[in-house]
C-alpha cells in the first residue's frame, strides 16, 4: 500500500523535470541529453501511476485558503482513467516530437512547457474539489499557451492570444458559476466532489433558478476548452499553427480537461437533480448536438488538413458532452468510451498529418494525391484512425458511438420529467449524419492517397517513398493498433465505466 503523500509524485516529477530542462542549459540545449531525459520522465511518470491504479481511494490535503476551502488531491476511478489516458498519449506524442522538432527552434522551451503541462494535468485529474480543479485548470491554460505559440510566427502568436482569451473567458464563467452556487454548498463539503453533489437541499429550496443558471454558466465555461459552441473559435485557429505534437495533445488531451470539468460539475458537484428536464438541461443538450453537426459540416468543407482535423475535434468532443448530457448510465458509458477512442484516434490523425507535412511540406487535402504510395505506413495509420472515428467496427469508436446512441434512446423524456420527447430520435439522427460527414471528410483523404489514378497521358503515376523515421512511426502504429484492440476487447473499459456510474449513483432514471 502507498501513502497519501504518493499522489504528489506524478504531479511533481514532470513539473520539476520541466523546470530542470528549462533552467539548465547543459541539459536543455543538447538534443542528445534532453530527448532521452524527456522520454525517461514521460515513461517514468506513466509507471508512477501504476501504484495509484492499484491502491484504494487516497486523499492528500495540500493547504487551506480557509477552514471551508481546503485544497486537496483525491483519487477515484474517474481520475485514474483520465490520468492513464493523458500519461500514455503524452508519452506517445513526446517520442514522436523528437523527430518532428529536430530542426525546429527553441526546443528547450518547448520541452520545458511540455513536461510542466503534464504535471499540471496529473494534478487536475486527481483534484479532490472544485477549487483545486480550478487552480490546476488555470495553470494548464497558462502552460499550454507557449505550445500553441511555439513557432512565434504572426499567425501562431495571434492564435495563442485567441486561445488565451477564450480560455480566460470560459474560466471566468466557471468562476462566476461557483460564486453563484457557493451559498447553497454544504458547509462541511469543502467544495469537494461527492456522489450526488454537495448542494444543500434546504438552502437550495426556492433558489433553484439561480442554481440552474450557475450550473449552465459552468457548463459553457468548461465547454470552452472542449470546443463546444459558442466558445469554440480558438480550436480551429490554434491547432493548425501549433507544431504537430502540440496539436495532437491539444486535441486529444487538453480538450478532455474541459470534459472532465463538465463531468465533475454535473455528477460530483451540482448533482443531476438540479438539471433534469430544466431549461439548462435542454439548452446544454441542444448546444452539444448543434456543435456535433456544425463541426462535421465545417470539417467537410475545409481543405487545410490540420484545420479539417481541428473542426473534426470540435464535433467529436461534443459527442462526449452529449453523452454526459443524457444523464443516463448508457450515455455516460458512451461518453467515457469516446474519451478514450477520440484521444487515441485524434492523436493518430494529427501525428499522421504532422508526418506528412514534415516529410513532404504538403498541408492541404487537395495536394495529397498519391500520398499513400509515398508514405504507406503513415497513411495506413491515418486510415485505421479514420475508420474508427467514423464508427466502423471493430474500432473503439464504433463501441463508443453505439453506447452514445443507446444512451440517447434510453434517456428520460418529458413523460418522466426529462428532456422533450423529440430528443430521443433527434440525437441519434444527428450522430448518424455526423458519422456520414466524418466518412466524407476523412475517407476521401484515404481514397485520394491510395488510389491516385493515372496522369494526364493515362500512364500510371510514380511516387518516391518518403516515410518518416521510427520515432514517428512507432507511436503512430501503437496508437492505431490500440484503437482497434480496445474495440475488439472493450469489456474492461465498459466494466470500469459501469463501476464509475455505480459509485456516483447514476440510475437509469438519471437521478442521483
């Protein structure tokens, strides 16, 4: 058994290592020292999570703002899952980055902030209260801005500023919601995360309207990081200008910080009872479905490859938010499955796009004719990930979308005090249309790449091999294979998410 103090290890290890890379030039300026050191830290950080996964629930108080506002870490199954996903994909993108960043400038700065961001994300996963979560959430924003702005071109600087403005606006909405809810929080809760929430029913009586408004503000605020309409605009701007490793983790991981914030708010802080069937519930679900459709449509129209993938993230992360909005165990299971599926798939897609740009300089879909002949391994990874994102068996994306559709069909409607009846058929219809659009904007890349046709003189076109090195291909292959393997054997994840739903008391009726 490990002591509660051990929760600091996965947080401090990357933070202190990031400071060491940034401050010690002898380590940070030499690739032959910095790259092995960074990889060792990333792998060791993943290894330090194993005792946390095997332990029971742990709690570690860090300090107190006051008697009623402790800042503490706490481990539960939800935190373990998010931490595991983030650590694995951060390590994969880190290995990939060594080749991609080989000729880039300011690599010491990049890896310093890369490691610092990982440590803060571990703290965010293990945050035991809303106040603790908010602290790590804000630190995560500040530490990831340099990753967006890394290339320091006018476009990158503008994108970084836009990302910061949107993030601050979203965080401000969260903070406003916390202030509005604070009079109704149980005095002994410390704003901690508990099954059913921490709102005091006696204090809340007669103030339900204010509480619903506050929760809705928090959902929109955390939804900013997840790319939910109307505060989604930073995402398609920031992803295309950031280095591919940063784009991969921004889409695959950083957006999930917003998802986790929404999950904690609804199921562990406010409780589902305050939302069920209310205007806030209907508005939230409507925003998620609109974002799913809008993101898919704009991705379908986009020619710039990384921006197409960014619009895809806008759509796909709102699949997760929709699943959470069903307030049903099947929807929640689908949402958490899609967290894993999207993280694996979108990291693979962005890293594939980065490999294409790195090896050929081609940035637009219209330029990718025959790219499958030049880079077959990369394009096979891209194809497998694309099939998974569409939701075709046997990939994990199929399993997650199946549960999302089941959750939509099973969620409470007006007759049971839930959302209007038409959502039970509208939601699956929107998900199906989005899947068809996803096939349109991703599988066409595969067709263009592997089946280029013939030249103007009707002779077969010839292409030179331009595959990247093993540091790019290994993480790409591992993530693509994992997305299929977990789709073939999803039982462990489904059981885990069933346990999470049971621990939170999520019932088929959606009430805690």
